C-alpha cells in the first residue's frame, strides 16, 4: 500500500524517541566524565566505587533484593497455582489484591507500616534493625506483587496445570513434590523474569527504605545527590547499567521461553 | 504449617478416592499464607491510615482532619500534583501511542521493534533518584543541553523562565518513564487489532482515516484511556524523582506527606492520615476507572 509516507512518519517518530531518550543518557555520561578540570576521566567513578558507603549500601540492597525475590516467589507461586487449580472463582479477588499496590502509593503503604509496626504499636517490628529489615523486605514484596503475580500467573496459563497435576498425582506425588518437581521447573522463565523485574524495582528504591531508615542504595544515592556534583552522574550511569542488565536478562529469559513454547501458543 | 496440612490432606485423599468431601474450607487453606501476608502488609496498614484520617489524637471520630485537606498549601500541593500527573499522563500516552504505532509499522528494520521494547523495559524502570540525576546533568543549571544552548544557540534556558524544579521540568522528567510505560502497555492492544479488520475496511472502500475512526479507535479507546489512567496514578504516587530533583522545595502531595512522616516540618500525625486518604482517593478513583474500562475492553474482544 502507500508505505512510503507512513514509514517516513515512523522514522521521524523513532528519531524523536531516540533523541529524547538518548540525550539525557549522553549528557549524564559526559557530565560524569568531567570531574577533572584537565579533561575527561573516570575520576567520579573511581571516587564512587571506592566509597565504603557505596559498597555497603549496594550490598545491603542486593541482599534485600534477593530476599524479596525468594519471599515473593515462595508466596506467589503456590498461591497462583492453587488458585488456578482449586479456586478459580477466587481469582478475581486475588488478582485485585495483587493489583492494589498500583493503586495505593508506596509512601502511603510505608506510612501505614510506621503506624502499625511502630515502637509503641502491637507488633513493634521497627524496634530493632532485623525487624525493620523484615518489614522492608515485606514492603518490597508488596510493591513487586503486581509484576510478580502477573508473570507467574501468565506462566501458569501457558502450561496445562490440571493435567500436569493429575499426572503427577497418579504417579503418587504429594503437593510438595508437585510444587518442587512439576510447577517450579515449568515456571522457571516466568519466575526469572519476575525476579529480574523485582530486582530492578528494589535496587534503587528510595521512599520505603528512606522512611524505614535502612542503609539502602536509594537513600545513599539521594544523599550523594544532595552533596556532590559529579558523582551523582556517575551513579546514575551505574544505576542505568544495572537496570539495563536486569531487563536484558529478562528479555533473554522470555525469548528462550518463547522458543521453547509450542508455536501455536499465541499470535506472535 | 499449611503445606503440611495440604500434604496430609492429599495423603488422606489418596487413601480414599472420594472427591473432596469437605473441600470448601480446606481448599481455602491454600491461599491462607497469601491472604495473611496481604492483610498484614497491605490491607491493614492502609486501612489503619484511612481510619486514622477520621480520628483525632485521642481516637474519637472527627471530620476535622478532612477539613484540613482544604487548607491553602495542601490544596496547592494537590493541584500541582494533579497537574503534573495529568500532563505527564496525557503527553506520555499520546507520545507512547505514536511511538508504539511507529514501531509496529512495516518499513522499519526488523531489529527496531525488539530494541525499542527492551529499551522501554529499561526506561520505564529507570525512575527515582538516578533519573533525577540524569535530568539535572541534562537540563539543570549546569546541564549539558542548557550549556550547549547558551553557547551555540545563544539561548538562555533559565532566563526564559524554564527550571528543572518546576511544573514543566518535572513533567519533562516524568515523561522519561511514562512514555516507555505507555509503549509497553499499549503494544499488546495494538497487536490485538486483526489485519482482517483493516482489509475488510479497505475492501469496503474505507480510507486509513475511516479505519482509525470507525474500527481501530473504538476498539482501542478503553485500553488507551485505561493506560493513561495507570500512567496518571504512576506519576501521582511518585516521590523519589521529585525529592531528588528538588529536595522538599517543590510543593507536591507526596513530598508534603514525606516531610510530614519524616517530621521535617510541624509534625502533625492526623494531617498525614488525611493526606494519605486524599492520595488513595485520587489513585483509587482513577484505578477503579481503569479496571472498569479494562473489563469493558476485554468483554468487547470476546
């Protein structure tokens, strides 16, 4: 058909998108290299990477991210599986709950934590550091719930839950071994993509960590941003690289999954 | 605990091949851990705040906190928040739709679409503090674009009234994650348009414009509007980007609430509750609309 004018518009749109999205990255990169007067250098990166607080907060957030992924999967996979298999009528309710964190802003949720689990509340989790860490992980699981549940549930949709379960049962498998040997292996790519997305959300998260006063990467970033000139740009590039890595791995995982899935699964 | 129960249940079931006699209540045990978690870390904390909005310091019922929502600086904060969220949601969804349509067009190299989708996945998650740093390096007072414009175009961005710490600056920054988010949400909907519909339209003599006006847009609009509402809630609840850009100098609701919780300003618990209630009302209403529209769109497709 008349493809010439329409593809010109498409090219222009992509060009606009390219400029808008790449310009800030380029500007940040250049800015991050200008710490030394005499010319471009990686000095800002050296300062950042040698900062003890950088390493500690990054390590802390990585650990919290991993714990969030584990707790999230342990919570979501059996639930989503059980709902698909035994409680299909409950699915709308469960889905609604998992979508609530998109409705209730994170700052409201963490404010609720501070009131409900504060030092003079009925369960004073914020009274000590480990309790607050637990609260932070639970908060992140809550924030990741919409993405994690969706990833796992669509993964379950792609496999025949009922037949697999009945086959396993007829071979004498109990629930634990069904979950471990049938559900988890089939959901590997769905869980991995949920995990990478969760990690990307958690690693630089600011609001919850800051209000719970935990030494996480997000509050560290904010502190550097308020006090330094060139290091924030270097940190932004590092954070972008981390996000890119998480999302890139997600793409690899889902693409492999597509390749393994039966070709008639969906339109693409 | 629950797993053990389910397990013994199965053992019992295997022993007697009767089909789930008193299954109703026992089945519910399977979702009990999730429900408990949701109750403890999502529903109760939020419910506690929403109740608190209707109580005074002594725990008696009052509407006084809600009245404080109409104080001048609170109203101003809500107004600016609503403006930034609406502007970034509207612009973001239009530009995101344009970009998604462009990427799906024939005539572009095959590598472009997956590249765009991957990049959108990254950019929609590249929010918060690092995003603020990136925009400060770009459009801040010492930002690259600001300096280049001044040196080569003789145009002083900041003298023209622009500031990264303003409505326009914040909106421009939010668009960096809003546009990609829109591309990600809307692409499946566009993919859902069957090529037969376009062919049917053109075989009946309809032009591209007719196709969009009478076929594609009526099908797409619930998901378009729904996506825009999701973008709106996304911007409305954002804290980190604005805080890292401006500290607490910009008067938007999330920053006001953040300051209240931190006790930076006059510490007033119940005003905090009322702010939280106001925020949940705004995002709740917009998301209720989203869910409703989504259900409608899906019903239309079946």
